[in-house]
């Protein structure tokens, strides 16, 4: 990284590995501390920080209700579906690339081949991913990520965490998300305004896709925090074990 005369920090693509290494080091340290603290803090092994997480969920819910959800709803209401679909396709095309990488890291070569094939087809013939030609041809998306790769190689998920604006995660999945952000295309842009614009568009796109799920939680759950936590952990467990999770260990 280099500094200009006025102290502005300029990001260079070559710095990504250094940042990645720092993220991994901090992630391991946080994992170790969180695991030790989690064992000492509470009766729920998966959510030992529940009081803190509930407070953070309250902050998230307030901001989401007042700002994020209305913006996402306006995005759905006023942006033509063709444009919204194209935006989703572009971000999904990037996700397919990372899914292929994680497929290789897990030895799932067939999935990885499909994902890389999707990227080549959609990028080359779908105008940079605006059109999802691969899905039209029946090539399925792998949907693999770094959190699943860590789980595949035996890394413990660590305590459950709820991060305002980002939502539910675990130490393992959060570390995987950090890697995804560090290696994402936006991190290689020198224009910070453009970077944050892309992050913002991607975030609103994801939030818009989750509007129906939010309505379901609002109507179906007496305790929304517990509902979201259990649904998230069950889904991640299902994904890590490719739909065939072993029996959960009994409480001592």
C-alpha cells in the first residue's frame, strides 16, 4: 500500500494477499478466543453469546425496518424486473467463480466443472453475466463457499454471531466471508466510491431477494431471533454435509 502526499491510502491489487493473511491470522485468533469464551459463557454451546447477539439483532432489526427494508422494497417496486434480474445474474456469476474454486478445494470436481462452465458461458455469451444462459441450458449452480470448505476440512463452526446489517453467521462462516470480500473483484478497484457503490448494489439486491423470507419470519415466529438462528445453523449444517448431515451430538 502507498500513501499520497495528503495521506490518502491507495490500494494495490498486490496487497490483497497481505490483507488475506492478516484476516486469516485474526480469524484464527478470534476463533480461539471465542471458543474458549464460549465454553465458559453459556448453556447454549452454539450460541454462548446470546445476550450480546440479541442486542445486536435488535440494532439490526431497527435499522433494517427503518432504512434497509424500505429501500429494498422500493428497489423491487420501481426498478424493472429485467434490470434487477441482470444485476442478480452479474453477482451470481461472480459467486459461481468462487463456488468453482471451493468445489476444487473440496474435491468436488464435477460441481467445480459446472461452475467454471457457467462462468465461461455466462461471461462470454451472456454479456458479462447479465444473462444466465447456463441455467437456461440446465447447468446447475454449485453454491459452494469458503465456510463450507472450512467445514469440509474439519474446522469447527465456532460460536454463532449476529452482525448488524450482515445478519447471522458463525466464526467459521464469517472468516470465509472475509476471504470472499478480500478476493472479490471490487477489492481490486482503485476507485473507493465505485467499490462501495458495488457493495451497496449487491447488498440491496440480496436484501430484495430476502423480502419474502422476512415476511415469513414476521408471521411465523414468536421469537424471531431464535427462529433465524436455528434456521441459519440448520441450513449451514445441511450445506456443509451436502444434504446428509450426521446425527447431532446429544447435550451432556
